[in-house]
C-alpha cells in the first residue's frame, strides 16, 4: 500500500513509500482493528518533521510514515473487539503508552518518560497511508453525522484538554463562573477553541493578525464571537475594552503573545498555552509587573499538548453540539483538500504557503 513518509533527520525528505497492507492479526489478544484511511489533516507538526526539527522512525525502519490527524472507516475487527464493527467511522488517538505511572493508567499524554511514542511523530508510524491497524483501545467512534468534519477531532482534543485543565484547576476557587474569554490566534486550533468556549456560554474575543474581511473573522462572528485584528486593536487595548479575561486560550505559535496574554488575564484567571514554539526568540518584558499581577491576582498559566481518550470523547460531544447549534460551521474550516497520497508535494506546498488556508488535509479515499 502507498504511504507518505520522511527520513527523520533529513530535511525535506517527504516522499511516497510502499508498505505491506496491515492485518488485524498484528495486534495481540484479538484486539486488532483494520481501518481504511479516508482523510488526514496536516499541520505545523508535519511541516517541522519534514524540516528535520524532530521526529524519529520506529525500530527497524529508516523512515517514518507521517500524519497524526486521522479519520477512517473500520474494515475488519479481531475476535475480541466488541465496541467497534466494520463500517464504523473512527479517529485514532496519537500517543501510545510508555513506562511511567501516568502511561500505565491511560494518561500517556501526561507521561514523565524522556522517550515517548506518538503515531506519525515519534517512534510510531502515522496515518498518511491507505490503511492502518491499531488496538481498539486507541480508536474513538465518530457518529456518521459528523463524518464531513471528523478529521478535525484530533486538533479539537488539544482544545478540549486545555479547557478541561482550566476548569479542573479552578476547582480551587470553590465557585468559578468565567464570563469573558479570549482566544489568541484564529487558525484551526484558535477557531476550535472559540467554538468550544462559545458552547460553554462564554463571551469570546478572538485576536488575530489579519484585518477583516476574511474567512476566519466570518467564522468567529458566525458563532457570536468578536474578532479583533491586532494591527488595529492591540491585545492591551482589547483587554481594556472587552476584558479582563477569565480564561485565555493562546494558539498563535508566536511566543511574545504569551506575555501580552498574561497582562490581559483577570484576577483568578487561567491562561492556557497550546503553541509549541522552537527557536531562541528574545524579547523584553515587564517581568516585575507580570510577576506581581500573577501572585496578587491568583492567576494560573498551564500548557496543553496531546490528549487522553476522555478528551477525544469530549471532542465528539462538542462537535455534535456545534453541528446542532451552528450547522455546517465545522466543515467550513476544511478549506484546502488535496486529493490522493500521490499529491503529497501539493499537500506540503500548501502547508508552506497557506494563503488563507485554515485546514489543509489529504483526501486519501472517498467518504
């Protein structure tokens, strides 16, 4: 079968590779599930792996099949699989357990191991392939009514985990009733965060670079959010006019925004960071003032990366609610389809030059 892979450590090595079609028998204890891949989303992680910034091949291979945002249909199941059946739509979790206590209780997204296993990212093949096989424990069923937007579930789980952490942290407050939220960035994660916060009844202000009119702004406003272009309304000014914010979800990929967000946070507020930033950018910040405001204001900052099964399941529920409340909204994020694995070069060209794209994805097979 065809796959899209890279040679980890070799920049710009993305290529088409051949692998044997997998079988349910490859998973022990009769728990195997064979999945036909329908769609795979790509993002900055895939771009950075192709740039050789990180990523490692599985043992016994010199290449890594990439792609971690999957959506597919079950073809066959092993004899001990009762929760899934042929024809079901599924999304696969990304991280696989290691050795830490967190891995052993199903929280591999919180692992303390130095070595971790992520499909399509590190030491495990991903989903940019015609088929994959996995243990049923790592597959989440998607209702047929969500099949058009199902490929968005994996990025949605990053949002779900971040928001869940914010509310879990705020149990310390006994009573916490957030009213105003800000989202920094209006890419895929930022838009999904805006939707999740609106579904929870919060007033949402989204800060982004591009001035209106643009599709991202239309999408924010379509769910009752507010879109501000930072070139016209800086974060500090927006916080004075519409904040301070009880919850801020940062999704820009630009680390200086974190410090602006810290200043915009309300007393007893939570700032959730989802950007993974490389490099060695340096800026000057009012460190004493930020420190003082955090200490005296009982503020919290927390990161979100990867997700556990509970966040995938929460994402399915929120996607269903979003589809009911804002019909067709999720599918509007799927702006840039690329047909077929053989067109991987087009896929990565769109990643390198987004030109207004929100979500770039590969249509591996018809829905």
